């Protein structure tokens, strides 16, 4: 019981609520944007996804205990695992929502989501065996830089919008959570700040909602009933309907593998040397198992391991997360939390984790590589701009082909910079780091890799959904020009020579 300190409880609440927060965002997108039935989300998608979370966090708890025994240390922090935010939101917008609009069948949509997640799991299992080699080859600036961009923009700025959408609740949660996580100041009675934010924030949210001051408020339904996910292979019949989304599943699977490599590197720099393959295979199999129980969202090691270590977490917080996610899900309490806790309460947790990621991205790389970190962040900016822009263009029904030519060109440029932004940032950061270290041939290899990936849409895809394609099957020639430009860049690097003076 000595492990269950205030820091351990704070870390557990942060990780648990982080997962709940992603489920809240997933539910909100499907219900409010696509009018998807709430009962399938609450009674099937969420419990099935919880199976993957439980399996992953239990395995990471065991890995932390094994490392602590091997190193004879008590301060080993388990790798945090939860639902992958970017792909969960991406699947909601690019797979689940469009399938429901096209078919009008909620069950078919759910099965297509499970089949797509199954394909993601297969991709991740295959890619996991290459993780350790990739980590040894790629500079830290390339590994940590894209995570810094995700932390600053997707986990920092986007939740800030949610905070201001419900500003009274958001500011209260912001003050309590940041005081708890970033200072030594204590709430009277030493009450945990994160728990206080959730309780007080949810209470204010309900009061304002019932008072008619929140336009999107939906009164929570308190009819609790046990929800036990059952094993089924029926979704495999939907694989043919899911094949059009294979080009979406492959990048999402690869992105979390790259993220898993980044997070293992992040943990190593924080003092916990996990085997990369163990980390990657755990997230791969927990994602692969979830669709057999109804899940539609993949799991991944969460960015921000140093933040949890800073809180004083060891292995107990992931154990608690697994147990509570399972208990709350199977009793129906997790679905109740999703309907009660406002997004504005969860937002400060995302922001805090994002800040810690940015700090590490610059602090834990060689000082000379700071420009490489900054360069690798830029593609994330394009992704952020498109996420916000698409919410308006979709609702307003704007036809992009009718825009003035300069706006169409700008939109296409943002699209290409955004698609595959994590891999783009990884390669850009590595390329500049190699140049700074006067290794031009390695930089040229990065540029050539960018060229090849561009041809097939793995980065800079010209498709709005980020799909893969064969180079000759695309109507536009934009991808050919970008691929050629990378080859010219590689040529410049090849002719460079070290200055002996």
C-alpha cells in the first residue's frame, strides 16, 4: 500500500480521465455531428474499447515491475497506455461517420469500425518487430520533435478551445488541475486537485446545463445497468466493406508504432529503459483484441511518460487504471461518466501533458538540434489548421472547387502538409539533425525517403482522407512535383563537403 501515495493517485486520475476524455470526444463527434445512436456507443463501443485498455495497462504494469526488479529500483514508472486520440478522432470523422451517413445502419457502421480496427491491429503487430532498429537509427530530435508538435497544438491548443467553450467550468478545472500538477500548493484538506476539478466542474456543468445556459447540454441518464462485452467474430463479415478504409488503417497503425518508438525513447531519457519491442507488441495486441469485444478505437502508449514520473507515479497508477476502466465499463459507470463529465474539465489534463511533452522535446535533445525540433513541429500546424477549418467547411457545405484559385492552392498545400504529419516531422527533424552533425549523406537518405513516401501518399497525400495510392492513379501532379523537389534536395546534400577549416 506504500505505493498508493498522493502522487500515484494523481497520476491514476490523470491517466484514467485522459482515457475518459477521449471517449467523451468520440461520443460527442458521433452523436452531435452524425446523429449516431447513443446506445451502441455506450453499450458496445465503449465497453469493447475498455477491454483493450485493461489488457494494455495490465501488461505495462507487469513490465514496470519486471524492470524495477531487474534494476533493483523502486522509482520505475510504468508506461501509460490508453486510447489513441488522433486516430480515434480520425476514425470518427473518416470511417464511422461517413459509413453511417452512407448506409443509415448503425450496426453495419459499428462492424465496419471494428473491422477497420482489426486491420490496424494486424498492421501494428507486423510493424512492431522493426521498432528497436528504428529507434537506434533515428536521432532524438526526429523522434521527439513531432511529439512536441502534437503536445503543443493537438493536446494544448484544441483542448483550450473546449475550455473556453464552457469557460466557467474550464477555468475552475484549469486552476485546480494546474495547481495540483505543476506546483506544491495544496487545496485545503489536501484534497486531490484533479478529483476536485472533476467533482466541482461536473457540478457547475450540470447546474449551468439545467439552467439553460449551455446550448449543447444533454441531461445524463442515470439508468445504470451492467454491460459485459461478449466475444464475437461477426464483424469479420464486414471486412469487404472495410477494405476501402485500408488506406486509412495502414497510416493510423504506422503512426502509433512511430509514436510508440518515440514514447519508449522518451521513457529512456527519463530513466526507464524499456524494450521497444515489448512496448510495441503490447499496444499492437491490445488493439488487435479490442474489436473482438466491440471496440472501435486503438490503444497506444501515451505521450508524456516523464509527466507521470514527475507526479511520482510508479506501477500502481496503470494497475488502478486497468481495474477502474474495467469496473466502470462493465457496470455502466464509464458510460455515465462520459455523459456527465464535460469536455472543459478534461481539457486542462490534455494541456498539462502537452506542455510536458514540449519541454522534453527541447530539453532532452542536444542543444544544437533545437532547430530540428522546431522544424519537425511545423507539419502539425497544418494539421491543426485543417481540423478547425474542416469543421466550418463541412457544416457550411462549401464546395472547395468553387473557391478562387489561390485559396484552392492554399488548401491543397495545407492538406499535403497535414497528411502523414508525424512521419513528415520525424523525417524533417532527422534530416536537419543529420545536417547539423555534418552528416549530409544521412540527410540525403531522409530526403530520398520523403520522396518515395510522397509518391504513394504515406506522407503529403493529395487525398482529403489521407489515403494511399499508386503514383499513376492520381489525377493531380502535385505529388510528383513534391517528390521531385525532395530528390533535388537530396542532390544538394550529396554534393556537400565538410569544411576542414
